[in-house]
DNA sequence: TCTGGGGTCCTAGGACCC
DNA sequence: TCTGGGGTCCTAGGACCC
């Protein structure tokens, strides 16, 4: 059985295009939070030479000159469309691993099936995907890249074609080879994926560790990264964000921290985990090294693991308070929950009243339930009043929440 | 003026144990 | 001359991914 990789084409851009068809065939970019960096580019925008991850302000003029359409990122919309795409893919294969917001590995053999699936995803969700099929995940990645380059949108690498295709692939483009590894490989005279595939095993292990060895085996068509159908729950959960404008007073900082805690705690409950380790950090703008830099981290353990937001907010503020200095221009803050444990195996605590615990649980259940329908409807006052938090991120080109908010449904005029 | 955010896995070295 | 040996656990940092 072969492994297939379905990869959405310019995913965030494609999501914007679903509801704004006038953006098709035009250069479009999507920005990261705070309109900071360019994180997605349409084919047309790539052709203009706009690099991935570039700071927006440096390219503003070029984008304007070429009439590139700019969109702020709208994550709730992308997450919703992603789950719709994954649903369609899951129907096609009994074994599927959702790898990221826009990619999934699954088992599939025939090119015709891949083509039918690609068309189905496009018809049902409006999102174009490319599908690559090969013997391993690493080779399927290569195949999906070829699929994107070609017109068909699908590609299968047969056993006998592997060497020929890999000979044309620079090592930089192998999945798992980054800046450092590629430099290291080239220093050893290994410049193509085929060279890597033919590398001596002992040398490979010595120079690049077990990860290097696995990559090499995968290039040879031997599975070293198996399909992992239901991955373990996350080991840590974090939430952080740059501020829309600098924060200098404790009230604003405290609101932002509470917001990050509430967000992370929601994720925590979603995967059925609890935490007993909290970390909070505050930083100034690292891009202005000439100005005074502040960067402080604080952490604390809780006596008993919990997923109860109010307790976590209280603790996080306790950690943050001594780290904070008035009138320092903070740019960013964040929280991290570690030591996650599954709630189902949690230890009973002698010192917590069971009745109270049940009440707390009911409260969080209700909160989460309401927020599934409307994120604005219920939140903690310590996060600040919505609409009055001027530390909130900047999003000057944001599209409506077409699929996740009743107030922002698409209007059609007849 | 303006520079993202959230993850994973591996490794080396230190602390500690017997 | 010659300064145990083997194991575990934890942590920080590196590298990479999307």
C-alpha cells in the first residue's frame, strides 16, 4: 500500500477565495497576526517574487504597485474550512493522519482515485488540493510538490522512477532538511536527494543522528515515519501574541495574560487534559535592540493539576505581577501550560471538596458549550471588556467569519 | 510607525542513585 | 601512572515543520 499526501494549495489564500471569487487568478497574500508577516501567497503572488515569511511593511509598496490583494489572517475561518476538507479526505481512506491545518497523509494507491478525490474536495469545499502518492511520507511530499507544479494536481512516484526524480531534487527541498542540515550535507558533497539516498548508512547516522538516518531510509522507499492515525494529546499548550500597540500599564498586561490563559485552558479541556505547571513571559520589542530590552519569565507549580480557568488566571497573574514594571514598553506576552496529564487518570485530591469540584466542572462545561456557538457571548471579565482592549492585535484587512458567526454570514443580493 | 505563532523530536550534559 | 561503571531522569538548546 502506498502513502498519499493531500496538500491544500496556498491554503489561506484559497480560503479567502472561497467567499470572494473575484480574488481568483489575481495575486493575493495573507498576513500573520498583527499584519506582521506574509504567511501565504497565491501562485500569482509567488511569481512576483514575494518570499514566504517576509515582513509586510517591507513589501507594502511592491504589493501596492502590482495590485496584490492583502488579507489579514482569519483563523477561525481557516480552521473551519480545514475540518471540512479533512472530512472529505477521511471518507476516501480508512487510515488518515491529519498532519497540519492544510495537509493529511492517508493510504491510497491509484492515481485515478487521487484525481477523483481532488475533484470531490474542490467541488464540496471550494478548496483546491494537490495529491502526491509514493512509497513513504517523504517521497509522497516530493510527489505532492510535483503535483502542484503540473497541471493535473495529482502525481504518483513509481518505484522505478524514484532515482530519476530524486536526482533532480536539491537536498534543501527534502522534508526535514532545513538550513543547517542542508549546509552540512553540501559540505560532505551531497547535493541532490539521490546523493542522500545513496549515502553510507554509518556515516549518515554519525553525521545526522537518527533523524538523518530515517530521512535517508524514507528516500530509499523504506518507511521510517509510519502513518500515525491518532496522535497523542499535546504535551504542552501555549498562547502568545504581540500587542497591537505597546503595553505600559499593568491593567492591560493583566487582561492580555488572562485572555491567553482562558484560550489555553479551553484547549486543555478540549483534549481532556489538566496542567500543574504554568509559565508566563513578558517581552519588549526585540527588533529594537538599541532600546532597553526586557524579557522575563516566571513559572509556578500548582499543588493539584487543574483545567479550571479562574484558578489558572489567578495563578498566572500572581506569576506575572512581580515580573512587570510600569512604563516599560512591552510588545508581547504569553503563557505556557506544561506537565499535562489526562483528566481521566487524575488523582483524587484529599483537600478539595468533591462537591465544589463538580460545580467547577459544570461551569467550565457550560462555558465551553456557549463559546462553541459564539466566542463573544461569554468570557471572563479579567480579559477586559471586548471592544475596549486596545492592546488587541491589529487586523486591518480581515475578512468576515463567513462560516462561524451568525452575524457575518455571506449576504447574497438578487 | 510597521518584523507571527504553535508545535515536535532529538541530543548532550548534569544530577543522582546504587 | 592508573581516580568505577552503569543506569535513569531532567533540562536546555538545537533543528525543523507548517
